[in-house]
C-alpha cells in the first residue's frame, strides 16, 4: 500500500496546459486530438473535470483554476490560474468559455469575475444552467433554486 502511494505521488502531476491531473506530459484530455479545441470549460478543481467527463456530454477542453476567489481566505484572482487561461485564449482558436464553478458564493464570485475579465476578448462566455435536480419535487426546492430554474428555462 505504501509503495502504491509513493508511485502515485511520483507519477501524478498537474498538466502544464490545463492544470488537471496528468501522468504523462499532458493530461488525457489535452493530449486527445479528437477533443473540440474551440471550447474550454473552466472549473475550480481537477475533481470537477472528472465529474463532467463522467457525463459524456462535453467533448471540449478544460482549464482548472486551482480554487475560487475567496476574500475570507485571502484568495484572489492572482492565486488562481487566470493568467494562464488568458494566455490560452490569446491564440484566437477558442470560441466559447464555459464557466462551471460551483453555485455557491465563492463560485459565483469567481464566475462573475471571469465573465467580466473575458468579455472584452470577443469570446462567447457561458455559464452552466442551474435549477432543479431530476427527480426533485418543487415543494421541497428552495427559493433561489426555483428562481434559477425559471431563469434558465428552455423551449420544450
């Protein structure tokens, strides 16, 4: 068991492009030439990449911030991988940035900051829709969740 932990520690590192976990030069997503290189999904942590990948619904690239803006914890944009994201967008190849931070205070603050920062770059900036979970019941949903579900509604 101890040897396995040492092996993981030696072989796993952060991808130099997206900052997700990697065992090779690049992570599996960045190394895959079949991925849509015109779309980048921005997440807070590497585990968020895994969660989205499990859905099979997204075929673009990722960018891991390494946290969220949290003034209480003295974490600002300077402590996150925002500069690296801006560098990736400089090529002009990316058409859309999807902000996929958690729908909590810090995640919303981070998403708002990124949206304002990316707006002048002429790249489409979108946010994951928020709302009711499948199998949920309206009477048990809180007001904020219901309001978000109404705002994010789509054609039937």
